[in-house]
């Protein structure tokens, strides 16, 4: 099996048509002709993850976040991430690919997995992908709990299932049922659902957005960038293991 074969599979799972803007998805290091011995999957291609790939004999790494997001004009090992990781991958002859916003928007991707973990049903995208014929694709999800829950109970559920301490714009004594989610940095979607959902669970929420959300129908919850994306990235590893004929390993480090 070659990297080219893997790229075909990734295109089926996370079609490139779903990517947002100029997101640099796909292969950023390595050749499509490389024969795969073992695949690693991680949230980020950090130097620690590259080192683990070397230890485990992994020669192809699939990440959620692109390793090279902006143009690099000079490679210097002492410059830190991402340059140090790029150099480490090249030295180790490790091919690096990513499925980023295309996996966020895909059916069964980051946001569907997050919604499922939190018990949401009948989900739809917050913002559908206009270029896709599949109405189920798009960024974020909004859905319903099976039955209304006390907000405090749902807060405990989110913290327990994601293993995170959730920051909230405010806490209320009420029943909630309609929930919106977006794995990773999704505060820009708040305006789209603040009149539709009871709670919006996302991450990387800035202070002024918490202030702006106070008193709104929909409270704004920050459940962590890493924590809201890890489940969907691990799910990608599981799916790949079902579609390839080489071992697939999930790589989890303290920072990935």
C-alpha cells in the first residue's frame, strides 16, 4: 500500500471539497509513491509525535491540524514548532498528511463525533457546506438531547465525557435540550445559533465574547480546543484501520 492509496481513502472519508477557505489540507511532506509500513494518527505533528513515530516504526503520519499552515521561508531547528517538527519529519523520512476543516465538516467527522459523545440526536450543520450536495456536511452541529436536562447535569456530563473543566459565559438554573457544538475554535459561529440553541459548546472563546453572550438565550461554553477535537481525531484512526491493510496507531502525547 502506498501513500497515494491512503490519499484516495482520506478523500472518501473527508472530501477535499469540504475544506474551508485556503486550508492547507493533504500531504505537506513526503512522496505519494512511498510504501507504507505503519500509519500514525495524531492531533498535531509535534516533534514529540515525530519522535514516537520513529520509535514505533511509523513512516506515515496523519494529523488533524496541518503541520505547515503558513509559508516557511527558513528552516531552523532552534526556531521551535513547526519548523523543528518539519525538520524532524524530513530527517526521519516520515510522510505527513492532514485532514483538517474537511474532517471538521465531513459526515462522521470531528463535529459528528463530538455531538454523539454529548448525546445529541437529529443533528444538522450550523453552517452547511454550500459546495456539497450532502446536506449533512458543514461546520458545527446543532441537535437535541433525548429529553431536557438540568443545565448543571449537562455541565457535569460535558466535563466527564471530555475530561475538561468547562468555562461558561454564565450558569443558569434551567432545563436545556437544544445544544450546538463545534470542535476547535468556533466562537465565530455563535451569532448563527444564539437564538436557536440553549448552549453552544466550542473552544478558544475570547473574554469579550463571554461578556457579549451574557444574558443571551444561548450560553457560551468553552470546553477546550484539544478536548473537543481529540475524540474525532481518534475516530479517524479507527476508520483508517478499517480501510487499510497496514497497522494504524493512535499517538497521544501530553501536547497532542
